C-alpha cells in the first residue's frame, strides 16, 4: 500500500468515525418536566396576567404551546403512570377502583408494575443516561420489603433523587391534615365507633355481667385499631416525608423550603455529567410544586400577588429557568427536546387553615383536580421545545395527550417500543411542525378512576372538537366544587349524555341541542369508539385494592431508626 493510499484510508476512517460519532451525539437529550397540580390558568402564556412565569413563557415562544393538552386522569398517580408508559392507566392497573385515588403511603405495595416499559427504559435500551428527580409516587417495593421492584431504579432510571410519594399538607408544621379535609368529622366518627363498644362494656361491668379484667382486656384489644389509625395519621409526615438518593434515605423529614433548589442542583449535575461523558440523557424532573404543603425558599416568600400558591408558581418558573439556562451553558440547547406539563389541573378546593387559597386556577375551564372528566381537572399546560424540529411560536389548539410524549421519546431516541404492548399515545410531531393541522387523536377517553366519564372526539374533517359527557361531578348545590375532592363512582350519571363543542365552548357551559347538524352521528361514533376501546383492554391486577394501598408497618423505611430523622451532608 502506498503512503498516499494509507493516508487516504486513514482520513476516510476518521471521517466515517466523525460522521458516526456526531450522529451518536446528535441523538437529542430529553428533559421532561412535570409540575404537580399546576392549573391551566396559572401561567403567563396561558393567559395569567398577574403571576410572573417568564421562563415557561419563553420556553413556549421557542417551541410549541398546546392549548388543548390532556392528561388521562384528574389525579396524580394514574396520570404519572400514563405519562411514563404512553398508555391509559387502566391497562397497567394504575387507576383507582374505590375512594382512595392516589398512593397514600410510601410503605404500601401499590405501584407501577415492573413489566411496564417506561420511557426511561426505552431510552436506556439505546444507551441514554437516565435520571428521575423529584416526585415519584409510583411505588417502592412490590412483593417483599426491600425488593425495590417499583422503585425508579428498577423502572429504567440510572439514578433517583426524590421522594417516593407525594408532597402533602401534613408535611408542613401547621397541623393541617389532609384526612381532615377529606372527612372533617373523621376523628369524631372514630371516637363514636370506639364508644359503641366501650360504653356497653362499662354497663355490663356496672350490672355485674362482666368482670373488670374482662372489660379491660376487651377494651384494650378493641382500642388497638383506633390507636393505630390515629397514630399513623398523626405521624404521616414522619412516615412519608423523606428524600432518597437512589435506594437510601438521605433526608427525613424533607426540608421543603429550598427543595426546588436541590432538585435543580441534582438535575444540573446529572446533565453536566452526561454532557461531559458525551452521552445523550433523559431527565425526568417531577417538581414538588405546586402541590400543598406550599413552601418556597425565602427569596420567593411573599413575592407574588397570589399568596404562597403564587410564590410556589414563581419558584417553579425560576427552577425551569435554571434548567434551561444549564442547557444553554452546556451548549446543548439545540440538541435537547424539552417538555413541560402538569399531572392534572389546579385544586380548587385546596385551602389553608386560615382559608387562604392554596390551589391553582384553571382559567375558563370548568372544575379542577379530582373532578373526573371536566376539563379543569385534565386540560393542562403542555409545551414542547425541540429546535430544528418544531418551529418557534407554534401554537396548536388541536387535542393532544400527555401520553404522546412516550411516542416522541421513542422517535427521538430511535428506540422501538414493544410490539405486543398497546400504546395510546400518537405521533404529534407532524401537528407541531405544521405538516398537518388535524390531531391524530380522533378520540380521547377521559377516565375518572376505572370509569370513562367523558370522551373527546375530533372528527377527521372540519375544525371542531366535541366532548360527550356521561357523568358529572357530584358538585355541592349551586357550586362547581365538592368537599375537598369529588368522587368518581359517586358522580352524577347524566340520563342523557351532554355534547359540547369545546372549540367554541371550552368552559363546557352550553350543551349542543339535539338539532345540531350531525348530532346523533357524533354521539354514535363516540359510543362505538368507547366500545372498541373497552374491548381492547386486557384485565390486569388492580394496584388500588385496599390490600395494596394500606400502610404496612413492616415495610416502613426510616433513617436512624427509631429516630427516623436525618439530613443530607451534601446540603447541610
Ligand atoms: C442553534 O440553532 C439556532 C437556530 O437554528 C442557531 O442560530 C444557533 O447558532 C444554534 N446554536 C448552536 C450553539 O449551535
Ligand atoms: C393567575 O393565577 C392566580 C393563582 O392561581 C389566580 O388567582 C388568578 O386568578 C390568575 N389570573 C388570571 C388572570 O387568570
Ligand atoms: C411482551 O413481550 C415481551 C418480550 O418479548 C415479554 O417479556 C412481555 O411479557 C410481553 N408482554 C405482554 C403484555 O405480553
């Protein structure tokens, strides 16, 4: 071989390697940011004029804002499961079947089944670094304590820094208890029930029907469940307020002020490390904001025009800004797909002890979090930025779903989803880049628990989106609210389902008359779609049975037992 030829071959291989490597590096990074209970009307670019959200607004300007973006449930556990799997929660058993609609205890066995392929697992298959930071709320242990089968590290994430359950007003120090919002007379009821046995026992003793040791023994045994329930609820914070780094508790209870800073710091570290390794990454950053208990770092306290809820929104926006800034600084903005959304709508009934508004606002939409099929609970902010793929200042009013992101992750990473798994998300990229102006979703099913309360229909022709409502929340008379939460099974069945044109009536205020052109055809098409959808559901074990939801004392994690208290030296 002549030297010239050798040099040519060398140059050629170098060149090939360059193309190869740069192709590898050009697989986009993915940043998925999920807010908690953030309402449709809480953000500037969605019409809020009094809260300052410049970073989120800028993200929307640099990409696409989806104005009819829908989550799959009006509460968090099921919608998070759907986001990570691209499927309706009912397919994985991740929908409530009774009154309890979210996973309440860290030490329970309710969780996203490990057989589900999360979007992190997709990305990992093709060599991505992956991290889950913030709220998880999809389980820890599945079959036995310590198996960590439903923990993020077993669901496709290389690292985890966050909390297993949800933030709760019990995590504050104001003595506010979520259970007392749900059932204000709960403790009185418990005491009454306890007395129902103890008083007759005392009478029996008085009447010399029973001996004193017998009466005391029975009373004590009868008291055990009551004391346990009371103790568990009063210690809710100790049992659930904890931060993990991977499988280890590093902070208990969570110091909520400053948590946003720590979530940002952990996320930025992860992105920096991946950028240094020149490996593409997927970051799932599930903010604690804007769920109660609302606490911010001192610099945000009292700064907004809307109390501590507004402060939380503005701190959230600050956090989003820091993440975007890191992408700029690492010079990877152009090669990063960013998605920002909320798990469900703002919680209208959420109030502090002094009646202060602690929940978000859903703009013109009807209802809010927990309200089942009405849009205030399920229509959420949804923003995607992907330079070079989605033009700036894109706005789409077509229906899209939070499940669509799974599809986008598959497409962006080049990973192929399992063939034997039914996915419900669609490819919305053509909609966001202007190739089409019709949503790929002809139908979207709005679940409340395991029931369909309403269905969206976007006929392939025309420009309108309709919504057929079968069940309405059991609102208190004359209001659009319930007592803290609205139930699913207790919702009002409409004798005649109501059809709305949500394109011109987004607030679902005026049902269409049956004389509306095509009225019965639309209804018939929707009913048929519901039947087809239902027949596609393979029954699976529910994750929301009482057995799965109940607190398991022997599964309780705790650092420095029995103190159950520790703080992270990293953030001392
Ligand atoms: C990113 O893309 C924009 C628009 O395509 C371009 O102007 C800018 O120079 C790019 N930045 C980098 C760092 O490549
Ligand atoms: C902005 O958000 C706050 C907090 O949720 C809310 O009280 C206010 O009504 C919203 N403003 C508008 C114009 O929607
Ligand atoms: C789908 O296929 C994978 C591997 O081919 C298998 O492990 C999994 O159990 C299958 N899932 C279902 C729901 O059949």
